[in-house]
């Protein structure tokens, strides 16, 4: 019996065609892109209206897609999401953190070049994604360039090569080749739950990010924090989560967190871990900052969005970080 797969086509480079203004989303691939895989799988397409470039993705888009996925999951064996690469990792992380108790695969893929372009990576990525349903995962994953990555911790790492995604802390769940199929398969963590318990994002959640650089950045952050409208802030600091500990900066952080707002400290290093390693960071820890451990920006964004949406406090955020194996 064929597996029934719901295909959510949101837009992105994979289905784009050339226009006078540049590449734009199109529906041309809908009737042909998955035809080579129809022997073992039955695909039911949902084409978003309008299709979008993923750089234009909003929280409302992501919530709408989550609601659609939640509605369709009972009737399908898995979900395939065709998404633009620019924000695919952000969407994948939000899906992973929102779909608690997921017991079916939700696979996201896209491409660096349009499906009909010469030497496009789209057919290989589609083959990787479609083949992933045979693994019967119970999680959200990104299929790209012959690899399957867990959503949590994944990032876009290149615009220049077919190897557009990676997961520097957790690696690939499995690798795929046309002549070998799946190999180097790692057992995915099993979620123990009594059913799907979605946690949807609030489209009005106000989450912002700041990156430290030597010089004026710390003073600008100190001056601006009291006036920041964001409900949660992600701070991309140095190395193991190190940041200036001058009085003005520490006072600004303390004033921010004492308002009940969340300040998550993550490393700006691609394979970094914000942790209590150096004394330099102690003053900030005492001021109420949360160390995000191995959180990358995409995972941190999803985490803070849900934290704001559901009124989590710092202790709840720490609990979530532990459950995600990020600490």
C-alpha cells in the first residue's frame, strides 16, 4: 500500500522561474517534480497562495503552515514541505519546537537553483527528501544534498554550493546516495508522548537579536535596552558566551530582565556553546541572562518566539534547553 504524503509548497527557489525582475515563485514544478517517485508514494499537493520568496516569511505564515500541518497529519503518513532556503532552518526549528509529541516525519527541502535550471540540485534534494519517508522518523528534519539533518541545530551554511545546510553540533541523521540508498544512519531520539500537543507561535511575538562586536556595540546595547520594545532578546556574544562586564552594560541587562523580559545569550561562533566557563561572564549571569548552550540563532529564534507566545519564564526556558540537549 502506498504511503500518502501531504506536500506543502510554500515557494522558494526550487520552483522559481525567470522574469524580467529576476527569479520569482511559480507553480510549474507542481505537475512534474514528484512524478519520478509516484510508484511508492501518493502525493497530495497544497500550493500556498501566494507562493513567496522565503526571505519574506512572517510568523503569521509559519503559524498558518503549522495549523495546516496539524490538520493534515492524522490523514497522512508524512508531510513534505517545499520551502525557500533563506529561512528554511528558521521554519524547521519552529516546527520542531511547536510540534510536541510528533509521531510522523515532517521533512523540509528546497534547492539552491531552480528545478529547471541546468545542473540544478533540486532533483537530488527531492529524491533525498522523498526517500527519507522510508526511515519513518518521528521528528522534523531538513533533507538537503544527500543528507538528513535534525531540525534543531540546523543552519543554512552556504549560498554557493549544493551543500547548503549543516548541523554542526548534532550532525546528520543519515546520508543518501542514489546507488546505495540510506547509510550511516543514526538512531533518532524517540519522543515519549501520548499524542501531539502543538505549541503555536503568536504572530505578534516580539523577539529581537543583537550581535556583539568590539567597539561601540556594547555601549549602543546598554543605551538601547531600556527602550527596546522586544519581549525577548537574543544576544550573540563571543566564544563561550562572553561579553563585556562593564557596569553600564550589566545594569542595562539587569533592568531588562527585571521587567520580566527574557535575554538569551548564545555564541556567535557557528559551533559554539554559551556556558559558564569564564569568570568574564559571571556578572551577566547574575544579572539574569540565560545561557543558551549549543543554541544556534535559528533554534534560539524558535525558542524565544514560543517563550514569548506562551509566557515562559527563565526557568522554563532552561528546562526546554535541557530537553533539546542543548545544555
